[in-house]
C-alpha cells in the first residue's frame, strides 16, 4: 500500500460512469473499511492527472464519444500505464475494458488505440446488441463463485494469447465472440462487460482486488448477508425462462 493507506482511484467519473458503475468504487471502499483498512478514495476527473501511486484503479462504462475522449486523455496522460508498471491493480467495465486493450472502434467508426494494458482487441458487433442478465463460471484459478451481472454492449472483444478469459458464460453473450468467454485478465488488470454494479453482485471479486493490492492470501471475514441476498435474487432471475 501507499504510505500505510490503501489508495483507491475512480478514473474519469465525468466520462465513464454509466449503469451505476460508480457503485464498484463504493463497494471496494466499504469492504476495505470493514476490514479496518485506512482508505483514501480519489475521484479523478478527465481534466485532472491520473496519480501513479494508487493501489486499485476502477474504470466504468460510457457511451461512444466519452469513451473516445477518455482513451485520448488516458493515452496523453500516461499515469494509468505507469501505475500498472508500479504494480497497481486495475478493474474495468465495458467501455473501460475496451480502452485497456490494444484498440477499439470509436464513435467515428475508426480504430482507436487503447492503452495496451491487456491483450484484447474490440470491434463493433454486426448482430443484435448484447443485452440482459449474465451468469458465468469464473476462471477456477481465481477461486471465486459464479459471476452474475448485466450486459449492454454492441462491442465484440477478442482475446490475444496473453489474456485469460475472466469467465465462461452459462447464460448471456459475454465478449460476443461466440466462444463463451466473458471478460479478460492478466496478473493485475481485469476487464468485464458486466454492470450491476458488478462488484455489488460479486463482492468476492472486490475482495480479490484487495488481496492483490495488499499482497495477502486472505482477508478477515465480514457480513455478506446483503450481498448474498442480492446475488441469489439476480441469479434466480437470470435463470427464469424468457
């Protein structure tokens, strides 16, 4: 951690904060405080420099034009890339997920360079938009229960050889490639199409981010009854016949 304080950075809330994704930073902050951690939360707008000394960076979704503006500013700023080089953990959703890859299609129909922090490339899907509840099995290496979330995207994201799928879908489209993958990750950078907000529906992912940032194998237990009630309700709803 930075100076004995966990620094949680919410990146560009003025551009990338659709579908309640700001709830992700609230969940990380709360679950850290429940463990007695001293937390400094930084909300960094797009006209401000990205600090390089953060421990966990969270990026949400956004519409096409804000996504392009965010990518341009993050490339120009360079702070997020330097933070990853310093060992920071990054968790990104939808538009933020695409930005962390090598490239995506912007609102002008052009290929927009991403940050190259995760080995994925995103294109515009030709078929129906991917919308609805998703249920997926998270990579067993992460030791987490099934992923529940809500997807709403036209993008299709292809994984390169160094990116691992975050999950394999049982219900839903995920990355949209037809191979059943959802999201991607490497050692410190995670991407998903799941809204919800996803960390409220999957609090153990938030705990994983904390463990990686703290470099520990376990955290003290906390009261998960509210989270479990939400998870169970959304999983049951996703499995209902259409």
